[in-house]
C-alpha cells in the first residue's frame, strides 16, 4: 500500500494524528492558585502554637549543699512534653565562699504569631514577677562546706524575656506547616546593685554566663522539639482547619502543593 495515501487519508477528512485518543496516558490534575492574606495564615499558625509552653525550673529542696531539682520542659504544639535539664550555676566569691544560682518557676505566659516578610514569627513571652533566679550561699568552715546566710539580696531578675521562633510556611501533607525554624531567646539579666558594689567584677561574669548558658539550653531544646515530624503534622492539621473556615472553605478535598510569598499575600497552590 502507498504510504502517502495512508497518511493523506485522515488529513483529507480534517483529522490529525493528535485527534486520536492516546491510551494509558495519565489525566491532568487540576490546580488553582489562591491568594490568602498573610495575616490570615498567621492566624492559623497562632491557633497551632497557642498551646505551646516553656517552663524553666531547677530549684528544689536542699540536698547537702545543692538545691538542684530539674523540672524544666517544653510543651510542644502536638501536646508532647519534652523535658530538659539545666545545671546549677556555681560561682566562687572567695576561696571559702560560693554562690549557687537556680532558675525558679520561670514560665511563658502567652504566645503570638505575626508576619515577618516571607516568614511567620511565633513569639512566646515569659512572666516577669519577682526574682526568677534564686541565690544560695555556701562556705567552708573547718574543711567542711555548709550553707551560709545572705546578708544582702543576691537573687537575679530576668526581665523582658521572650522566645521568637521564625518559620517559613511550606506545603506539608496536603496542608501548610513550616520549615527552617530559627529560635532566638532574649532576656535581660539584672543583679541587685548592692552585690555588684560589694564584689566588684563578679556581676558581669555571673550575668554573662547565666545568659549564655540559659540561652543555648532553651534554643537548642526548642529547635530539637520543633524538628519533629509529629509536631509539623499537628501544625499542618490545625492550620488547615483554620483556613477551611475562611479562604479554603470551598476547596474541600483539594491539597496544598505549594505556597509562596507575594506582596501582602501568601499564594497557595491547590491540586485535586
């Protein structure tokens, strides 16, 4: 048979090779981009993180010359309590006298999620009541260490304390969760002025060490907790439930496959 006639026949009928169905080809998925105000997405993250709590406490009953009793923890957004330990902070005042510091009942009281460029920033604020860091004095007499009385206030105040967690919204399990969490703890450590005058040079050392070690402990433990897939899954579920009440209400059964920042909105790509 003439090959030219075989090809020309369907063309003569107004058909092309593309007119014929191709079997076993996958159906094209439907997709749509939905712009959602960043403040609305932040509201969803606020709902996801409002149950998170941080408690820092290692002050307990006296045991010899130590009052160390760790009960610090982070209550993560999925309801899991992650315990962590902080040490007692010991400082030599003289050859025969030491100060020991313990964090006492230091808790977050509120948390708020806001927008910062292409990130969501969840900030937890700590209570600021009384002396958050307790001081104990021990001294050596006849080669034996024991507790000594404090003739002046040596407790420490932790003021303006907060934890800021910066998160990039990403598509996760058909919803929106986060990636690349950055945790930043800030506090103002303040020692009573009378102690600083009596023992010149020790205040900056005490303030600097407590601030540095406390910061590293809180940041590393919270970062570790937020890396959990279970936490990210819980956040994704809560954020989706929040958005289903507003901008995603009519997209039941659609999955979030991408999210990106554009002006005042996060553009959410849905697929079905």
